[in-house]
C-alpha cells in the first residue's frame, strides 16, 4: 500500500496519508497529488515537491500576511506595530500562506 498527499493549486496540503495500491487516486478539480505522507502543519508543496514550511517571529512577519486579534482580521503589507486600548496579554494568530507555518503568539502589552 502506498501513501499520497493531496494539495491545492497554491500548494496548501488538503489531505495526507491517502492510501491506495496504485497511483490512480481520485482528486477533485483544482487538486493535485504527490506520493508520500506530509503533515499539512509542517509542509506545503512547491513545484510538485513537499517542502518544509518556514518559521518566523512576531517581530519579523512574512509579508503579506493576515493576522487575527480577538476575532478581528487585519491584512498586513508592512510590519505592524501592536498597540492596544488596554494593558494585557493578547493572542495574535498569523497566517502568511501555505509556505509559512501558521502561528499563534501571546503578546504582553504593557504601555
């Protein structure tokens, strides 16, 4: 039994560990298949090859990216400065596309 990974046009892994005995597995329109099992949280597909997703820090976000703070979505095209109405610890979720890890940061704001 061989394992396969299904991914989208932008390289995001949709399903992994799909097992079958031959290479003729079914993928929906706009989906593609590579051999092997690659966890979506760790890999993406570029040029038909599974590649490790890149890490980053809150101080150096990959741009452009989307961040969510308390359910509010923000598109970032330049490095943001985080300023809040009240002191506290905030969770900042960052998605910069399939080539980067999806991360959640805890940001302690004490002006």
